C-alpha cells in the first residue's frame, strides 16, 4: 500500500485519519474534508452472534476462547474442528510432531491442551460445559457437533483479525 500525504495541503487531522483508514481502523474524519478515504469496516467479535449454539456456547464465546488460547492449543483445536470435530490422539500427535508452524512434541500435546480447560472456565458459559472432550478409552478428541460450525466462524474471524489473538 502506498499512502501520500501532502504536508502543504493536508491538515494534521486529515493525515492521521488517512493513516488510520489505511490500516482499517475507524478514523474520525474531519468535517468538510472533500477527499476523505472510504473506510471498510473490519470484522470484530461484536459481529458474532450471542445466540446459544448449544450447551450455553455462542459464536462470540467461542471466538473469545479461541483468541485467549495459547497458539499451540489454538492450532490443535482448529485441526480438530477442521476434521469435523473428532480426531484420534495418534492423528493429532502425528500431525503436530513435525508441523512447520506449530510443532508440538507428541508427549506434550496433553499439556498444551490444558490451557483450553483454563480458558473455558474463564470464558465459557459455566464450569461444566465442555469445549473439547477427551475419550481416554477410545483415544479420541471430540468437539460437540453443535459447536463445530461455531468454531469455524470463530477461526474465520481469527484469520481476519490476528491482532485479536493471544501470541
């Protein structure tokens, strides 16, 4: 992107508004500015629904959870959601063992996922609602089917607004 500010013709307020608009922020446009930049609104959590998807979860709560997770837990949760909500322990361990962006040694997957429980307690609808269930006998991770689409919407917003995510 290229932004040109004419220091002899543009006021300070117009220059600041132009920079804010270039970065997708909502500038305060000075009154009477004939060449004010068009501002495309950026999506945010306020655009997500607060309607109950199931078990008390809403799209906005799911995004809040996704945004608050450590990157490794977020990546694992996304992988499980991308697989339709169910994945085996082995499949997840194998996928992340040599992952180019988020490598997680197989022995530490469980520890990485403990942040999901902690964040869920803080952001979730209540302390009993599950976001990610583990079936030790079947050796699978499972997201409730009613929440899979909500996770997809949460991750779509996360892709559009990585500035809102914990790093």
